[in-house]
């Protein structure tokens, strides 16, 4: 009826709508009143008046029963794509009289559910709370928000329906899927190179001669092997050599090219790949970080997951510097590979086979992923 007759829907949400029994009684009351007018029979006036009084009560009582209901929504716990969201709503009856026969519906986004989930509440005792729990399948990552739900009742006579919207804001976070990677050469090779830089740094720190950047006065705690004896004898105080240091990094930065235009399916695969590589790096005891155009460099499981849950392609580039150290770059735009820092790796989701001819495979190593093959198996392949 709501789709065929929108006027009835408007009438129900702003006042009341007659049910089948209420409409039938209205017709009977009109018939009795018409017959009483023609025959001037008093008992017909009495019957029509009693029916009209009953209809007035049937129209007022549903609105009164819904007026004092209090609705509270409990916070939604984030879930991963493929799981179910648990939605909990509390309906409180603060009055000293019971409330019966109430319908409750939630206006969830169409992406999560094609129609509002509903439930029928048979009885709420005085000063009691009714907890409604239902589950929504979360098939697609995202951050979903909705504001309202509705309560509907025809109690106690069932002659009229009354519906009222109640504000109960909700925020549901669906994290992207994290693939169970047993190995990831693109992470492992970059980590090995970083370890070599760190070992080189340690060798420089342990050096006894050469590679001197400057001399400075001795401080408590400096190693005696770093004292430059000739300069100390000349200046009559200890002089310590400061050595050149080649800095190395244990950070693994995963960059998602959210500024470029993507195909929708390819971007979803890119988000899943970014989340999977990030958590694989964490399992390998690496300091994993994520870079996007909108957030810059971030880290922390919850922050990264929430960012990947709500990220979209063609994101506006904020004033965050692009990483200058080696990173793992996930993109569908092959022209961005030339600007990557030295030692970087790439994962590309090509639009077509024509994109493969301009990929600079000689300078940097990476992966070319195909939509026809399994993403988890491709991320565990050797680099090209």
C-alpha cells in the first residue's frame, strides 16, 4: 500500500491511517448516520455516535502509546567484509503502564539491506527495556551512516496505524578483507635491503679510522676508540671524531595511489592488497606504515583499517609529503612508476595489456596482477 498510495504513507507518518477494520467502521457509521437522517430514528443516531467515538479513540491511542517510547542504539562494532554487523537497539518504556504490539523498523542504507529490517514487539512491561538484536551481512567494505528508525503501532484497538520516525544515528565500519599471506616476496626483498643498510650503518659506527665528518669535544660516555689523539694533543683536550652515517630504515611503507583514477573493481582489489601486505609486514615484526593521498603516512591497525574502509579513488591530495624512501606502490596508473624513489617496489593493476609495455621493469621490481587470477596467489609470486 505504501508504494501504490504514497498519500497513505504520508498520512501515517504525520497523523494516522485507517486500517481495514477502521475503514469498515467508518463506512458503517456513515450508513447509520444517513439512515438516521432519513428516518429520524434516535437509536440510529446513538449507534453512529458510538462508532464515531470508538474511531476517535482508535485514532488517538496509537499515537499516545508511541509518544513516550525512548529509543537508544548501541555502538556498532566494526567488522570485516564478509562478516555480519550486529545491530542492537534498546526500546525503553518509562511509563507505569505497559505498551503492547509495536513494530520497529530500521532505515539502513540500501547497500547493506534492500528493505528496512523490522521486528514486532508484543509486550513491554512498565519501566522495562526491550533489546532488539539483528544481523546485517556486510559484503562490501565502507563506512555506512544512517540516522533514523521508525516505530509503528495500531494498539490497542487496531483501527488506525500510526508511524513515527525516531532519530538514532548509526555508524557502521566494514573493514576490507585481509588475505592470509604465507609469504610475500615483495615485502621480504624490500626488508632484506633495509637490513643490509642497517648492517652497513653498524659497520660505520664501529669504524676506528677514516670516514670522519668533523671533530668535537669529548662528552661523557663517548667511546675512547673515537678519540682523535693528534688533535687532542694539539688542543690539549680530548677531541672525538664524528663519523659519516649511512642511514637505514626498518620502515615498510605501503603506498596506495588513491589520487589517480581507477576502475572500481581494480581499486577494491588494490585496497585488499594494501591491507593484506600491511598485516603481513606486521606479522614479520616490521614497522609497517600506509600512505594515501588524503592522509599521508599513518600507522596503527585501527587507523589503517578505518582509512582503507572509507577510501575512494581520485582522492584530493592534501599537503602531505610523498615518501622519499623506498616503498611498495599500488597503482593502476603505470606512468607513476617512473617517479618512485630508488629501491621501491610496485604492484600494478593494468587497464589492459597495452599498459604492460610501458612498465619500467629494469629499474624497479614489482608485480603485475591479473583480475582473472586469485589475488592471494599473485601477491605471493616472485617479483618480475
